[in-house]
């Protein structure tokens, strides 16, 4: 039996009286890159927040690296980047990284390492408020890479990046997963990113439509691309669920 | 708790303020400026002597209240608080980091006001200067602690700024600034009796008129210090690892 890095059972999340996630169940294999895909508002961020342990959940069980989600011991082992950059705009890039590195207990040369990984060395001493949108999301990602976490949870990390940068970041993700065995969960609402993942979790309206490899999804639906596969899966959904 | 993380948090706040020299200048000079203006509003050394102890308590209190409530609210709205809550930082590390950084600012602020009042504006202090200093800094810290606490109840910066007239101004009005507290309407006397700022003003009055450390003075100082600690602990309780 595989020792899963993340396993989610019957996860139910309510926000302001609305059911956002409807009893989701799935598991993530170690060292894999899993794409969480679906239209905006389908519950991707809530799912990721639940796995990180910052979301109040109603019921269900989430186990991360062998511990219940949100356990204090996990705080050093998970790197999490929210969709909107959560860094201090009035500090420089280096000051931000140094502070978060200290909080994580990461070695003093860790900020330099992650700066190199996201290609932001030239902006090292620039104030974050003065960065471009793409640079800002890379600072946000750099903080998540501090302390070499075993599990990376990235909420739409490539939004607003130009194709070259996006390519570079995907190369980084693949390198981390291949050489260091880092497990990566990455959300996106653009289907063309799906091909780069080993495993896909297709979501719609708080439910999981499918959890499979890109190739298997194409084969199962007979669609040429994943966009088509997604649309076919939506059509296959029972009518009452589609309206829910 | 970790001393290293507490110190890093204080340092981070210093770095943030260093990038905003205008705020620093206003924080340190505004109370002094207002005290000078009031000295000449009354235009008599005697009336000023009567008023000065209360002013020493009130202006640093208000400035610290405002700065801290906005700073903490920003930490909440930019998502950096949520990010920190996913990391191995104790809530007290964060709170103490804030307390440490702002205490140092309070010292600078109080030094400027006190030196000015003593050297130029004709305030005479019969009691110990060290004690005057201690009580004033403690009082600025009280403002900081209350600002930190109420910021949890503000959703926007507009609201946070309005909390000054809501929470700080009433305390100032009933603190004995205009009239001795027992000459106000009975209801206001009761109100004044439960407001911590009243005791800060009382303590400063006692320090300026007598060199004897009375039981009453000790009680006042204990109440101010106790309220500060209470507000910090309640403030820590408003920091949530999990949010809906």
C-alpha cells in the first residue's frame, strides 16, 4: 500500500451556511505533482486551505504527512502560497525572505537559495510594493519554498506570468518533485497547465469530477485535449448534481 | 515561544517603519507639537503645570493606539497574518514582537515630549524622573495593546481609524484632563473608574507633585500594567490559526 502524503476523507466545508465542499475523498501520492483544476469559485482555494489547516471544516478527515491537517508539527513541513500575494509590501524582497526564514527556522542562506530558484536575484533589494505583478507572485512563491518543505501547496502560482516565466516555474516544480521528492499540489483555472501535471483533480461546484492522469482522462472521455475532457465530464454529471 | 522569532518580528516592524520615515517623524514629533500648542493655548505656566501630567499620558496613548490598530489590521488584510499562522510562530512571539518594537518607539516619543515639557515649557517634577518616564512608557504601551486588540474588530482601515474616537477619545474625556474625576456626573465617574487611562493620568499627577512612592501610585501603575497585559492576552486570543 502506498503511504499517501495527503489523504482526504469525506471532507465537508460550509462557509456562511453554504456547502462549499461536498464530502470530498481522495489521496495524493508522494513526490507527485497534482493539479487541482476547475473554474474559479469551484472550491479549489477552500480545499487547499483545508489541507494546509487554516480552514474551519465541518466534518471529514484530512491526514497530511501522517498527521492530522493543521498539526503544529506540520508548520515546518508544508510550504503554502496563497493566490493573492501575502508578503509585506513595504519591505524589500530580501527583508521579507529573511523574516519568514527566521520564523521557519530555515538556515541563513535559504533566502539566497529561493531567490535563485524563482529568478528574482536582480530584485533582491527592491521594495515589494514596486515590483511588477509577475515578480510579486514569484516573491510569494519564494516564501513558500523557504525551509525546503516536503509538501508544497500553491494556489494559482502562475497567474499573470508571461509564458517564458511560467515555463521556468514549471521546470522548477518538476525539478523539485524529481530530485527532492517534493509533493506538489497546485491549483489553476487554466486547462493548458493541466498537461504538465502527473495527476489531475478536476473540480466543479465543490465536487470532484475526476481524479486521474491527463492521458487516462483523455482516453476515458475520448477528447483530444483536457478542455474537451472537462466539458464531457460535466455533461456526464447527473442533472441534480449539475444544478447543485 | 522563541526569543529569536520575537526579535525578528520587532526587527521586521522597524524595517517596515524605516521605509516610511514620514510616519516615524509624525509618531515621534506630533505629541510634542501638540503639548507645545496647548502650553500656549493656556498661556500660563501654572495652568500648564496643572494640565501637563495628563497630556503626557494622553498623546502617546492616542498615537500608539492609532499606529498599532492600523499596523495590525494591515497584517490581517494583506494575508501576512494568515501566512504567519501557517508557520511555526507562537502567537505570543508576534504580540511580543509588536510590543517590543512599539515600546522602543514609545520611549523615543516620550523622551521628546518630556524633555520639551521640562526644559522649555516649565513643567516641574517633584518626584522621580525615572518613574515619570516609566509610567509614560507604560501608558503608551497601554495604547498599543488596546489598538492591537480592537483592530481584530475592524474589517477596513476606515473602521480602524474610527475606533480612535470610539475607544480612545471617551477614555481621554473622562480621564481627569478637564476636571477632577470626582466632579463629573456620577455615571461618568463610574465610567472613568473602569477606564485604564484614568489610572495612567492619576499616576502621572502623583509623580509630578510628590517624591513619595505611595500605595496609591503603586496601585495605579499596577492597574495600567495589568490592563496592558490583559489587552495583549485578549489580542493574542483574536489571532486565529483557522478561519471560516
